[in-house]
C-alpha cells in the first residue's frame, strides 16, 4: 500500500503528515492527530457521528480518505467553541434545550448544524430538521435537538 504526503488545515493549524492511501479521514483525525471528539460509530456512512467540515461542507469522515483532504480546510468539534472558551451558538442551543444525553452523536450533529448556520447561510427550520435524518441518536428522541433547531432558526423562545 502506498503512502502519500498531505498538507491540510485542521481547526486553523497547518498539518503535514505522510499517510497510507487507504487511511480514512476519520482514522487520521482520531488516531494520527488525537482529535477523538470526532466519533467512530457505524464507519459506513449511516450514523453521522463522524461528521466534520471540509471546506465548510459537512462530510462523513469515515467515507473520505485522508489523502482526499490534502490542501483542504478541515474543522472538527475541537475547534468549534470560541477562543475564550464560551460555546458556539449551536453548542449553546443544544445545551440550553437538553439536546444531548450520552453525547455520542452530538459532535456530528453540531458540525452539521454549524455548517447550515454559518455567516451568510440561512437554513430554515425544516432544512435543519431534515438534515438531522442523517444523524442517529439513540438517547434523546430528538425533541431537545429539534428545540435547539427551533432556536437556531429564530423560532425558539
Ligand atoms: S461513523 Fe461515519 S457515518 Fe457512522
Ligand atoms: S445523545 Fe446519546 S446517541 Fe445522541
């Protein structure tokens, strides 16, 4: 199996590494960089736990090879909070509305909602709710998460 040199930005830091051709972005983030906030669930594109942003788009890192992220800007849950330690609005909305229990699904959901609510984007409540269909949560019954979505789309109390 061949190795490849890649250089990418991860949460604003430039990273250069040599990786096997078939190493997934998920394994690269978790095992090579120690960014274990990106969770490994199904590892075949179903559960959404591994979702990160690549050049601003939400992607399943279990379905992408690290070499495909060469020259890209990758954002993970570790880079979401503000520099002063306060929570990102998506994190705050999930917190305030009890949108998590065990938290296994939470990083992926936060990354998806973040991608839809960044400056210049105005996803509707229904669009965000539909995006949740790509995230399996075994704990919450989704009601708290949907309340967070209501808040993020301007319909919360
Ligand atoms: S671990 Fe990637 S979608 Fe489930
Ligand atoms: S909070 Fe446990 S899987 Fe979603």
